[in-house]
C-alpha cells in the first residue's frame, strides 16, 4: 500500500472526493450568491434558507405526493425560485436604493424565520431521503470505490455551474445583465425591462440554491439547520473568490472543497477552520478577492 | 404651424429625491426639427431629458408624444416609441467591446441604420470592433453613443451635451453627422452649452433657468439676440 506522508493513498483519494462533492455544493451556492451580489448589490443571507427549502421541497414532494427524484430535481428549484421572485418583488426591490445593510438584515431575517418555521413544524431532526434507484451502487475505479450518486452530484453541479457562467458571459441576455450592473438607468432607457430582469435573476439564483438542496437531500439528511451550517462557508468562498466574480466563485468553491478534504486527511482538527484561514490570508494579501476585476 | 408638435411638454415638474428640480417646463418639438435646450449648469436641461425617459424620481405635468403621455409610459417602454437617449456621460459599457456596445440596444423600430452605415457616418469607429468600449477617446465614445442609437430605428434623439470635453476636430465631425441625420428627417433635442455648435444645426433654442423655460429664440434671430442670451447664460 502506497502512503503519502503516512496517509494511505486510498484514504487520501476518498477525502479528495468528499472535498470535491462539498466543493460542488459550495459552487452551486456561491455562484448564485456572487451573481446576486454582482447584479442586485444584495448580500443574500437567505441563500442557505433557500438551499434548505430545496431539500425540504424534495422530501415533501416524495413523502407527501410520491413524486420521484428526477421530477423533483426540476420541481424543487422552480418552487424555490418562485418564492424567491415573490420575496424580490415584495421586499428586496424596495431596498435597492438604500444601503446594503438593509437588504442584508432583511434576508438575514427571512433566513431566521424560514429556519424557525421549519424547525417548529418538522422538528430539528434530519429526514432521510433515499438515493434514487437509478443512481445506487458505484463504480470500482481500481484504486477506490466511487458511489454513483456522488459522481452524479459532481457532474450535475458542474454542468449547471458552467451553463450558468456561459449564459452570463457569452450570451446577449448576459450582456444585458452585465451592462445593467454598470448603468441600470441607461439599459432601461434602451428599452430593456430592468426590474423584471432583476426579479428573474434573483429567482434564478435562489432556484440554484433550491437545486443544490434537492441534490443534497439523498447525501445529507434534510433538516431545518442544513442551510445555516453551510452558508457561512459559502460566504467565505465568495469573499475569497471576489464578490461578484462568477467564474471566481466556481473555481474557488471547488478548490476550497478540496483544501478542506486535504486538511481532513492530514490534520483533521483544523478541517473546519481551513476555509477561514484561507479567507484571512486572501483578505490580507488581496482584499478584493482572488478573481475580482478591480484588484 | 399646421401640424401638431411631435413632442408637447406642458408644466413638467421633476424631483430628485427631496429636491424640486424642474418647476414647470413648457416647450414643443415638431417633426424633423432640431431644438436645443440651453442654459447655465444646473438650469435643468439634463433633468428635462431624463424626465422624458423616466429616469428621475417623481414627475408631474404632461409630455404628449405620438399620442401617448410619456409620463405614463413605463421607463423601459419609452425606447420602443422610437426615442433614443445619448447621455451626457455617454454611458459606454466598459465590460463590452465597441461592436458589442454598438449592437447592445435592441432595435425596436424598422428603419434603423446598418452597422456599416454607422461606420460610414463615424469612420473613427471603423476597425475598432474588438476594442473595449471605454478605451476609445472621449470623442470616439460620443460617436459610439450616438451610433448605437441609430441602429435601433429611433427617429427622435435626445442628445445631452455631445461636445463637452471633446476636441474641436471631433466636434466638427459630430456636427456634420448630426446635419446628415437632420437631413434624413430625424428629430433631435440637443442639450448644449456650446452656442456656436448649437447654432450650426438647430432650428430653435429654448433657454432654461432655474427649472423653467425663460425664453425661446429661433436660430435666425440668434445673432440679433446675442446680448439677451449672454445675459441668461451669465457669460
């Protein structure tokens, strides 16, 4: 058996895989967070709650209505996105003209209310969600055993992230969005419905969080606290990548997932703070983030 | 005048937050005319343009245009009526190239110019397609800001100080381009501090002061009224 610094290579690869999976969730969540910050100037503290809602949507659709995994993967993001659209229309859009802090407090409040509501109704305990039959089992890669569902999570989230990035960086719609962050009044004067675009952007990004939640359901249990435990790391990812940098958020998320995995292997005690140590270093050396444009 | 004006502004008031900026603006623009709004800094010229397209806070009054009241049209639908806006700061997007900037505004009406035609009007832009929009000189950015409106099929153009901070040679080119547009039947409102430039293309001038129209002078009578005008402008 080959060892690296006294750690069997199989264990190392296993932790790397776990890190990559965590990184995939970080990527889906931080991508949406970065877009919302970049386009709407909102620090969306409710993002973790929407992720939790995605998980609960999956669990409820299955346990109450018997709707299966694949349909849920479409339905959960749509439901969460629709709720996001309502939140944007009713509350957030009134706060664009005032300081960031107001929308931060609003979304933080929404997160607390949603989490409290679900804890009250469903209790704090985790709800199990079965792995869909078509994705059970795994592949023996020779050096390690790769569970199918975990492979699927990595592929699905990467595909969604890359598609989103392409849509924003390479399409006309994306150009409208980017231009609207520079000069919303002028984009509107050109005949583009900017308020609608902002609602759609928020709904889409929050829908991404819902998608992540549904994707996570079979892997972790569905619980009211699942969002708040992941959101702090995701904020660190966005800060490290550079607020508003979309590509940066994806790359940083995967890298940090892996760094976390490696720390777990070599020095488990530090694994839960590894991300924050990186964040402190980045803030010291490059305060606006690794991938920010203005730095 | 037999024909009703294309744009008829009556008692236009506007606010930026708490501050009351326009106190009842009255003017009209007939089809195919070039009309200038002149006046000192802070007289309300830019605000008047911005009120027409709905990017100020609160507005009151009436702005009838092609049978619609512009004050009741949602801001993102004004462009669809054929109104093109060229802002004072030019508003070239730094995240887009010259060509992307040019192609950026959607074409809402038929009859917009083709890209080659726009390059014919502003040869400086030609061959700069993949340059970042804000790497152009101020004058070239101004040309780009006008050019991108021409693609949209707009036939009514709101031009805010196109000569500000621009080299005289480029000012002449922009003036020549505007005369071509006028000959093509475009209607233009020009906000301008440069009287000589304004006189070289305009039909009529409205003088604004403290959020009101205080005078109207036809271009033919400009020389005869120079003293009066200079008093308004505080020259």
